[in-house]
C-alpha cells in the first residue's frame, strides 16, 4: 500500500479539469504560517497537498499570481504562486526542484501511513544545515564563547561548543535568544524564545 501511494503521488495524471493537476493530491491537515509579498506572516492550515501544489485555509487570500512563502509542520519551507481562491483560503502552485518534489512525495507518503503503520513522530519543524556555521554564544553570566551550528529550524538550533550551559539557561546564539533544552556529548540544543522569520529561513541564515 505504501509503495502504491508513493507512486500515485509521483505520477503525471492526464487530467482535463481546470487545475491540470500533475500529481495526485492527498488530504493532510498540517498547521503553519505563510507570508505574502507585503511580508505579513499569518497562520494557515493545509486542506490538501501534492508535490506540485497545495490548498490552504488562510485568513488573507492574496491575489492570483502573487508569490507566497509557506512553512508547514513536517514539510518545511515551500514557495509558489496563488493560482485560484477557495472558500476561506487559496490554492497555490509550488515552485520546487525535482529533488524537493521527490522529498515532498516521500514525506506525504509517510504522513498518510504514519497512523496506520505506527510510525514514530518526526520533528515538527524541518531543520536545515546553514552555510554560515560559526556563531558566538553569550551565556547567562555574560561570557562569550565560540560555537559551530549543526542545524537550525524555525524554533531552535543545535550547536557544538566547549561550553555546556545548564538546562533551562537563557543563552544568545548570535543575536537570537533561546533556552537550553538538551545536552549532547559535543554541545547543546536551544529552543528559541521566538520563531525565526520565514523570510530569513534558508541555508544563508545568520542567527
């Protein structure tokens, strides 16, 4: 069943209805945020998703053809244009590389089968490996330390360092404040006090 679903998500369907959908859509309810060209960030909820498009419940529908950046739990950052309005929201065509489309198809298969197959929960926010890895760490006592970022998500980061602040301690990574939530052998993980802005969340991010 899982392989059949994955194949159905990837295949090109000879459909003739108005959307000319290139991939089968699945109904998946994921929460997230989206940003229109005016840079406002607003909450949203997915209605259905495919590797080439998605429909969202959204408080501001935007204009047809308008660029949108969306961040959905489990799927991460997606970009595209609004192609039509739906009740209480809009549908958008996604601009993705072939590799990203494959990744989305696999993730949708995982999400659909998660409950049925008893699969473990995945991390809520997608993590990226930043290009700019070196970061300054300011601990609660005001001391400064050098660190190296392992990965970053909208809500937190993992950092390698010679210092290991106490669990729950407030620290600053670069200019971003957070709280230590986990220790590991070569460093620690931080949960940010505020989610990072969508517009800044890519591999070039600097904390």
